[in-house]
């Protein structure tokens, strides 16, 4: 599942995100969602979240 709908993402979910600095390379970082930062219900490039370790990025995959 991709991360373009806010309703699909919950705090505590395991996700893969792309950080701003890694957008050109597409490198993904895996972690647990602490906060959802995007206020809108959808975003074409992915919902922005803060992971439990403090890293911020846009969700590219929601893991099972």
C-alpha cells in the first residue's frame, strides 16, 4: 500500500519513507510512525510523517 492517503496511516504503523535529502536517489528509510504532519486527507507525493527516531519524510510504503 502506498502512502498517499492519510486515513491509511496511523501512529505506530511500520512504514518506509523518503527523506527530503534522499528524494533524488529514492533511498527509503524504514521506521515506526510517531506523528502525521500532513493536514490534508491526501497528498500526491505521500503523507509527511515523523518517525519514532525523529526522522521526517514522505510515506512511500506502508508495511504489514
